[in-house]
C-alpha cells in the first residue's frame, strides 16, 4: 500500500520534524486532502502514523489512542474544508508499529479496526463501508533492535512481522538487523525482505483472515486495549481535540513518562531484552556497517546550484509570490505549490514562503 | 555555592530523536544533578552558548543522526574558543565502535552506546565529572 509520509500531528507528538506551528500545518493538510480528493481520487492522501509514537516510547494503547485521535483530527479537517466524509475518508490510511509482545500487537491491530469503524459510523455518520475501514501499513519496531548480538534482531523482526500479518496489515516493512548501528547494508536489507517472503510464501499464515478471532485470550486483550485507547481519545476530546492536546503537551508527556518507565523496568529486569539485560556475553560488534560517502552532500548541493542557474528565475519568483498570496488567504495552496515545483522552485524556497507567513514552531523542551 | 553538578543535556542537529536525551536527562535529575535540557534542533554554537551562560560542569550530547564525528569535535572546539574547556563533554547515541577512540582523542570524555544502563551513566557522571572553577 503506497502512502505519503505527511501526517504532521505525529511530528509534534513524537517524531519532532516540524517547521510551522500546529494550526497552519493542519491547514496545509486540509488543503492537501481537499485537492487530492478532487484531483487524485485514488491516491492514499495521508498515512496517519502510530509508528513514530511507539518508537518515541509510548505503550501499545497510547500508540492506538493517539494515532486514532490524530485520524479524528484529519477527518474533522476534511469536513471543515466542506467535503462530505464519504468523499475522502476511504482514502485515509494508517501506519502502525509492530513491537515485541506478540498477542498485544495482534490485539492492538484488531482494536484499531473496531474503534475506527465505530468512529466513522457513529461519530462522523459515514455511510460508505470503505470509510469505515482501517487500512494500515506496519513496520517492525526499530527501537526493539539491539546492538548486542545483532543477529538476534532477525528473530525479533520475524516475530513482529508475523504479528502484523496475523493482525491483518495491508503492507509491511521489516527492519534490517544492523539498523541499530547504521543505515542498513544491502545484505541486511535482503534478509529483511526474505523474512517477509518466507512469511508470505512458506508459512501459510497469509492465507487466512483474523486467525485469532474467537480466542478467549486475544478477544479479551483486544477489549482491554480498545478500552484503554478509547480512554485516551476521550481525554483528548475533553481537551477540545488533538491540536489543543498537543499544544498542552499531553500526548508528548504521556509518551515521555512511558519511555522513562520502560527504561526503569529494564534496569530492574522487570522487562527483559535478550543480550542487553539477560544472556549478556562479552563481544565486539563485528558485522558489516554501511558508511555513506560524504561526497553525497557535495553532489546534492552542486545539483541544486546547477538547477538554480538553469531554470527561469523570473518564473520561479512569480510562482513563489503567488504561493505567498494564497498562503495569506484561505485559498487552497496546493495548485500554487505545484506551480512552484513545475518551475523548479526548491523545497527550501517553498518552505521559506510558508515560514514567512506562518512563523516557526520551536521545541517546548518538555522532559 | 551548591556542590551539585550542573549538566546541560543537548540535542544537536535537525533530527527529532529525543527519547534517549529525555530519558537520560530525567535519570540525571532523579540521581540528584541539576539538569538543563536544550530541546531539539540546536547548533553547536547554541549549545556552547547555553553551556557558558548556564555555568554548567558538563555537556551531554545525544546524537543519533550519524553526524557525531562533526558535532562532538565542533562543540569541543567552540568551548575551547570560549575559554570553557574545563567543561566535561560526554554523550551517546548510534555511534559505531570504530569512531569512539577518535572521539575520545578529540576530547570527548565518554561515549555511551545503545544498551548502556542509566546506572552506568549516573555513576560515571558522579565519579568522573569534575566541577568547573
């Protein structure tokens, strides 16, 4: 399932790659959904991401609650643009993490589908069954990989990938065993890919849907995670929605607390990571590491310089000026961004236009 | 004057990987040190200015972006230029074993790599960070 990485709410909550404050950023997302619904109707407009929330230290229930609360925020943004919910909701999609606790992850994916279907039917009165679907991509948990005894990471990734598949994921990313040390080598990436192919072609698990349905344990766990996630969504609703919650630092603090608690549990061996706090061996990390040639930076700078010389700079300036005018009003900025791109305006130049109009957001430095 | 060590936990670079920096900052605070956290997206200049202004005894850098071979030596060079080379510089992140001796040669007092325990870090700070004058 192809997805753009354009969920801005999870940036404030977890990944922290932002430029502008939350409200103007949400306006850009609203413009994008409105534009894409009309112009590229079969495109998955946004990948609403729990992955980064989990990597930053959240629990499974927090990942689910905060991600679905972000999804609610985007549905509201689309409706506020004057769109009918069934016109754009079928193209929303999600992106979850798959962590180490196998059944907890399976239950999380199952709970995600339940909650989203009810949110879309009951809260937003969507009539098209495709609007009720929680389609999602999954990536195995990068944060679970260890520098110690790194070949064990293949096993971790396999278990996490299996949980995602039996949990019903639409697509899958398996991490490479060396990613806790560097960008992956070709060999490590190939093993990660083969892990998926073995699950898909040999294990037989992909031939059935929701194989744990009816298991007392998994159904009960699904109920528990669903209730915990709904509790987070309720708290965020009570704060007036996800933007207000983010501005208050609520999800950020919850995640920070969970990350610290997890580390303390590791120190007390209440949680175990094989090779880190149990079954530790004396070792020197001796696996191939990818190094990136520093020339890559020079080459890219030179490319940008060359394009800036060869393009029609009058046209670029005019396109950027039109974009700025649109940004200052409520006009949809998407056609103007595309004009800038067609004239070879750089990403930096386009972002600078919005910087001027919207200002910049700075890390609130919450611990 | 209090004898409590003051530590600046700093996050240089453009990436947002602040989980480690925040966990370490909280652990240092809970261990009784005075901790100042810079927040994200700091340049080496911003970090060194904060270290001098806040009169800290140590700067702890968290680097997961791969840019450690630039960022650590640059902070040390700028501290020297400000006459503040008595501030201890340590840190951690995704740092390959081969790079650690080179960083230590450039003046980094200690590098902690993935899997380091909070107790290791707080004990090292207590034992090895000397108060500045």
